[in-house]
């Protein structure tokens, strides 16, 4: 009974609308090794902020075909450790009637939370070849006036992905090119498909070409407004500001993808990505580039591994562990409360939530 309640609470949590998209539940400690045998990122660094250094440590190597579930479970465990924050990108918001609508942006973590996870994020960096000099530069930043709880000087989303793949079983760089920038492994996946190289764990597809499964990744670009792989092919090897998230669940009934990424407003967060059905009936991410803060997915990185169930999030060790958590009742209570349960008029300024699908229909029908 309690387990069923937790699963119901999970979907309530990811369904909750959130300006508090960042107002997460209190963090869940990483699981014991006998429940989920994974090395925490903190094992890869030593010392305190300002004096932190990389502790050399090997990555786990296993056949790509067996890695899908471990990659998904690793990402979910980190999401729990950072407090189960959810960003609902299926809803757009305007600050007053008639204002331009934009995606809801959660607040960044504060000083104490930054300090709590400093060595965890450092451990993500340590899984990359350039982690040592990034950490050296961050040490100088921590030793400055902003202090040890200041946020990271460099964006760490690619480092998060690299650590997940390192612990997820793709330890050989021929399988996955761990890097401080996403474009390195995106390009690896593009080349793997074009050259039919069987070694890389991921191969790249345009949105809609292949079914998206848990363990796959979806990628967007910031500087270059890529919408297709061909646009990226012209720039292979050239740096570009980009971002990838790991798919952890396919919510078929609600037509959305649940994905987890690092450095999403300074934290590890789960996004609800609006989806639509392609020609084959499979869900594919909707293009969000026509609204402020939104981007188009230009690459679907498909893992060359056996599929797992679409609701992999609900079956992960982290979510199952909530059955034993004393705070489970509190977690469910927080999951039920949405940001707009009451509307308070501040001189005719109030939040207005609009579904992304409705907004898209409005845009497409405009003269």
C-alpha cells in the first residue's frame, strides 16, 4: 500500500506546476552500496573548497548493451541527492495579461546548498580529462570574496553527464568521450552513425527518426540555433554552447518526456519536456524555440543498448527507497501543492499558466 502511495506521489510531484520549480523536497542521501553499487562523485576529489584536488579514479567499464538501466538509475540518484527539483516545461507563464509568455525559470541554489554540494560537483569535473585545471580555477574563486558557498565559475552540465556515463559503465573513451563540453560527445555520436563505427555507445539521430527510450539523451544548442544534425555536421569539432539531458521516463499518457540534467539553474533537476507524436506514433520532443527561454532539440542521442521499461523512473532504486524514508509523507504533501493553488491580485499583476500545446496552436493559427 505504501509503495503504491509513493508511486502516486511521484507522478504528483512531476505534475506539480512550479515557480517553485526549484522549491524541492529535502535531499535524499545516496543509497548504500548493497542497494545501488556506485561510487559517489565525492570519491574523486579530496580537500575542502579552496584547497580541493582531483583524486585519480578509474571509471567503470562494461558492455554498452548492459549500461542503459545503470545510466538511468545513476542520474535519478543524483536528482534525489540534489532535492528532487522539477522544472515543468510543459507550461509557459506570463507575468501579466498580454505579456510575452516564457518558460518558468527556477531560482538558483543559495550559499548553503552550494557549499553542501561543492565536492559533489567537483567530482563530476574530476571524471573528465580537464577536471584538474577547472578545479584549480574554482579554488581561486572559492578563496575570493564570494567564499566557499559561491556558485561554480564554469557551467558543469557536461561534467555531470560525463560522470553519469563514467559510473554508468561507459568508462572507455571509445564508448563515450567524457568532456567538459557537450559538443565533444555529440560529435562522437554523429560520427559514429555516419561512419558506422560500432565502438561509441551513442549514435545521433534527428528528432523523429527513432523512438526515444530511457537512457537516451536529447540535446539543444544555445549559441547556434541548430534544429537538425546537418546543421551541426557543418561545425564538427568546433565548440558550441549546448546542453544534453538524460531521458529517464516516457510519460505516454501525458505526452511528455521526463529528463534529468546537470547545472539546470545551478542544480541537478528533472524537466518535464512537452512531446508530440511522430509519424510512427512515438513521442518526440516539441520545438520550444519560438518562446523566450525555449530551444529546439536538434539531436537525439540513442544508446546502443537493450531497451528497458518506459517508466524506468518509478522502478529506480532511489524512488523505491522512498518507501523506507521517514519523510515520505512530507514528500507527498509537497508534491500535491502547486504554485497556483491560490491567485492573489497584486494590482492586476499575477501569474498566468498556459499549456505549451495550447500556446503552439495559437502561434500556428496566427495570421
